[in-house]
C-alpha cells in the first residue's frame, strides 16, 4: 500500500466545510496508544466520540497525564451536541473532566458502567454532569447526528460501537473491540448488527488498529482462568496481582481463584477500590461471599491466605505496585511471594515495567508476566478478526484509528486486502482533517494539535522546552554561578561562586576555570562603561563554563548564571 499523504507531511488548515460535508478531526489516538478522541463536525454542530488520556513516558519527567488538545473546541463549546463514550478505560474517558471544566453541561453519553466510572471521576473534580445511559440496540439523536449503539466485546464490560448517520454520510466507529466467542460475561461483538449496518451502508469505517500486526485471532479470556488457578494452587505465600483498575474481567478471575483456594482478596489503590466497588454494586462483578477484606486487615491474616489486587501494571512509579517494588508501601513482598502482572505492555512503558519487575525480584518475589505465562490476553482484535469485519461490513472508506503509526498502516493494508480501494483507505494522524463527501473520504488539511500536559495542578502550562530542561537536569546535572559587580566602578566585588549538583566531579574541579571566568568578565565590564548589562555578563559566564565542561568533562549540564549589581 502506498501512502498518498505521508504521516510526516504537514498540510495547511482547511477551509470551512460545505453543508453537504461531514468533517472528522481526530484529536488523539492516531499515533499513540491512548488519548483517544475524535470530533465529528456537520453543519456547525459537533459530536465528540471518546475523550481519553495518555500516560507519560520516561522522556516526560514530572508529567502526570497527557490530554488531547482542545484548542479546536474552545471557541465552539456551545456547538457540541454530546460526548459519546465507547467504554470505560482511562484512555477513552480520562480527559472528560478536563473538557467539562470548560463547559460542564455538555451531555455525556455511554453505557451504564462507563457512565458510573466517569461520574465517580467527575465527583472528584466537583463536576455534576448531564448523562444519558444507552445500551446496545438503542438509537439516539444529538443534533444532526443520529446514533445507533452496537455491542462489542472488549476487556471491560459494556463496551459499545457507535453508528453515526448524518445527511452527508454514515460512520461506524468500533471503539476498542475484539471478537472473543466465549466471553466471561456472555456478551459478544454483535456481528449481525455489523452486517445489517453494512447492508444499510457504511461510508466510513473507523476501526481499532491496536493489534493489526498480530496474526490470527485474539485468545479467549477463558484461557486465562486455568493459568491463574494453577499459580494459586502452587503458591504457598502471598500473591499480588497487578492489573488495570477497570479490568473487571481479570478481577473476576482473581476473585474466583481466590475463593476456590480459600484466600482473601484486598483491593489496593484508590482507583481499584473505587472501580471495583462500582462494578460490584452494579452487578458486573460477582464477589464470592466472605472473599473481600479491607487492606488494613491483611496483617492479621497468614500470607498463604492473602491476595492483593492492585494497580501499577504499566510501571507507574506512584501506583501501588511501583511503591511496593520500592519498599514504599504498607504492603511488602519477599522470598516466596508471587506477583502476577495481568496486563499487556503498552508501547513505551517497557522500561518502566521491567524496572519494577527487577525491583520485585530483587526483594525475592517471583514475578509472572505475559512473557512467561498466559496471564493476560489482549482486548483488541487481531488481523484475522479485522479482515472478518471488513468482509462483513464492506465499507466504502476505511480510517484506521487507535494505534501507533505502524498499527494504522498495518490495519490499512488489511482493509485494502479485503477489497477496499487504496485511495479509499484514509491514513490520518492527530490533527488531520478528513472530509466525507459524496461517498468519498479524504484528508483535506490539518489543524494545530499537540500534547497538553497535566503536571500537578497545572494544565497545559508545561511545554516541550520545560521537559527538555527537566531531561537535562536529570541526565547532565546543574551548575549555578553567582557574581557581584560594582555598579559604580564595574569591579568584581564577590565571586564568581560556583555550585554544582548532579555532576559527578567534585565542585573543586571548577576552581581551574575561575580565573578564566574573571578574565572574561573583566573584559566585558571594560567594554561597558556606565550602565552595566547584567544579562550580557551572565551570558559571558555561561559561555566560559559551558565550553569548559563540554571539553573537559564531556557534559552539557544546565548552567544558571546570576550577576548582581551592588
């Protein structure tokens, strides 16, 4: 397949769409596994599908979350007819509170479990939303968008695909899905509805790409149960299981195995406690009698009777598992304990996850993960399932979504192999503008789109330059210089004082450069009779020290020079 518009090519911002055009703008999820969000624009009204977060990588130190860029929406908040959520994972709902901060009364639409998860999250942000619960088979209209909801199977209950009808054309958006034929909750992807909608006409099929490179069909969830059961059967001490806080199916399997082997389960981590409480109250999680205990009571139980279900399977340093690995949690592990990582690795998290694995093993624990045992299966359709769906739906156009560039391209090739013409396979990236008109979808331009970082209480205030400074501080260290000069005579009254942090060499090594700094300053001062330019003097010190540490120490630390007049 030839890319008609390479991902690296940047286009101009397009003109406003004509009345007979449906415009689609992905604001996240195309190029990353996370931050999923798509805006549909028709005749001046907007429909938002999903609004998720992306978790930071090691190259983004100090960042808590990464949001979609809402810039396209900020001046059009009154035009948003609804936010439709396909399911309750953080990468699809985590940014909703930040969007609703801008306009709290935007209707939020989703399944019962999805809405319960987002309502609990919104309470923490002190936002009371207007919500509408839907289920498979329901049809609702939001402005010019007529939506029908279709059941799909995923790694969380109550996931939905959405079929969007407008006068300009129709779109079937799968959300995240797979085709598990033996799901734990008995709720399969409704291929009959896919076929019916295909017969009705799908102008644009937006399809989950996460597993497009994986051959065949995704393994059934039921194959995980016996593996978890066998680990419980042979373990003689404490068991810790780490998973996503919204993975109800995996938690159900752990609860069932614990009940069978006479163990008690404690949920660890605020989001795990919150989400599983919701799932249990709503009937999505079947808790065996007398199985759950409060984590505060585990110290009174023998280790062979304890199972801890916690967050942190993606290597998040502040999540429960990361703190356990760092011996910074009330829960501890040691020789004979077993830790199960019951999740797949999100691309980009590998180093962080294996750092925690190494930390746990250094404490003496046995760590079981997807690479050593089948303790997790994906929630996404593999290539065989995608091909199956293309043959059922027979769409006019295909737009791969939800994945890295390689996943999107692989999904596009599958679509083409099923008979979709190459020029009807739309390979877009975040910020691309896609117009659907007269049965043909194509990229017509792009809008400004970037990462929005959440850092503590600040949102969008951290820039790429700030992150670069943080990386320099972490990798190269910090040198501060302080000098006092006379405002009258231009003489150096004190300093330069040199302080280094995070530089391996002792501060004494900088004594060799002090005469050169003084000489350079005196020369600059001699060229500045009268008023002193302290900024220029600071730059003189920065250049002298920077040249020295670069040549002598082979380092590029952050250098902060300060010149004060007295």
